[in-house]
């Protein structure tokens, strides 16, 4: 068994003096995660790989080709760059492509590993009785750029890594009612869920997948922390500013359970007889922003480190119950003068995911 972590911090970006985006956090978090896992006695391996650069073709599954080309060639207007929040540089182009490519690589690895396990164990991936084969998680210690729209970016986001990854998965592994290949148990991906727990609404992904039944968007965010027009996710849950652990965790637990119980598919045949229940989701993305932390500079919630850890475990338990592969992305986190609380919260997401998988032992095929 293994867990893969993709990293983008090899692509360093020289930020303008005084810029408020904490670009150096990525390397700090990656080093903290590596150090903890290397020193631990957990039972499963965690490999770290450099995020590949996403290609033009991959990004164009989601974003306007003219917008992609103008960004890659440095022909964005000053107003566009100002709206994104970064000055254009070639350094940042490579960083952006790796931020998208890492999430895509993590997603493809997780699903391909899932197919391999199901074939090895001779399991039917269309139902929800697949033992622990689904516990093949991958992660990206970057990404979660959920404020990117089809032809523009905002809020430090140029391209939506999760949206690109979801669209490529749907293209690469299209759902078929019956598989023509007798050597594989996979029938492809019918439906993907994006769980977005950043303090800000995942407005870009909400807009990109508006009306697309193959990708469900679920965002829990602060009611008073919109910096642009509110979009409509499939499920938006707003929390008042200042909300603490009890409110946050009770709300999240309730809505995860509601999602789990929602009848996404009709489980009856033409005669009205109950059929074997299909899995509601074949793949899950977790945007694990930690700007809900009480010490975050831009967040307006008051969630403790313990509360964030409990949040993570609620998502991990949900993904396990859904029996779907999971990809974890970083999301927002903006330190004040003391970076330690935000770095600890970010690193904790990945460390806790590794610990969660290790708790199942080495019997993850």
C-alpha cells in the first residue's frame, strides 16, 4: 500500500517585497510533512514526487483556449493580473502549470491504482462492496485554486486544478454501462464530488460545473467572506463569522450525512424492484483550506487546530464510507506574523491522511 504526495515547490517564484501571498509556505509544509512521515512508524509508505506541468490540452478541457494562451504568453492586461493578485512572470507560469499538473497527476494515480486493486481482487467497482480497494489516496501539497473561472482568474487563482483534474478523469475514464474489456472491472467514472472546506466559497468550481450532473460541488464557507459575486454550488452551506468548532463540526457532519443519504440514482428497476445500490460517487476531491483557522489573517471563522483535525477526519470517514478514491489539495491558509499555526494546520491535513490510511494496516492491496 502507498500514498503519493505531489509537490510543486521546486518551481520557486520571487514575489514582490511586501506581497501578501505566502508563497514560501508550500516548501515549509512539504518539508514538515516529509519530516514527520519519515520519522514515524506508520505502516504504509508515502512517496513524494515533483508535480508535472499541465499541458495546454489538459487545461483546455476546462478553460478558454484564448485565455490560456494569453496567460502562457504574457499577454494578460494589468487589470486581469491585478484581479488575480499576482504580477505575471515566467516563474509564475511554471508554478501555475505545476499547481494544476500536480492535482491532475494525483487524481490519475489514485484512480488507476483503484482499478489495479479491483482487478487484482476481482471486485466489481460499480457497487459499494469493494473491501479496502478504494483506500488509494493521493495528495498535492499545493493546488485547491478554486477561484478560477473559464476565462479569467481571481483570488490568487489562474486555472482551477481540481476542475481540470475532474474533466480529464471524466474524459480518460468515461462511464460505460458495461465494459467491453473483460480484463478490467472498471466501468469508468459516473460522478465526482468536490468537497470544498476553504473559508471562501469555491465560486470558480461552482460556475465551471453549473448544470453538470457528473460533478457535484459542495462548499462550506464563511457567510461574510465573499470578495466577488456569489456563485451557486450544488450545495452551499454558509456559516456566520466567528463560528467555532462546535457549530462548524456539527454542520459539516450533518451535511455530509445528508449527501450520503441523498438518492442520486434510482435504485429500482423497471418493475419497481430494488436493485443493488450503486456508489453515488466514483471519485472525491477534498479542498482542505485551513483559512478557517482562528489565527488566519484573511479568514473570519474561529476554528481551532483540534477542530481542523476533526474536520479532516469527518471527510476521511466520509470518503471511506463512500468507497471512493480521494485526492487532497491544499487550499487557503494565510499566516499572521507567526506562521506556525497555519503551517501546522496545512501539514496536519497530509499527516493525518497518512495516519488514517496506516490505521487500516498493510492489507491495502
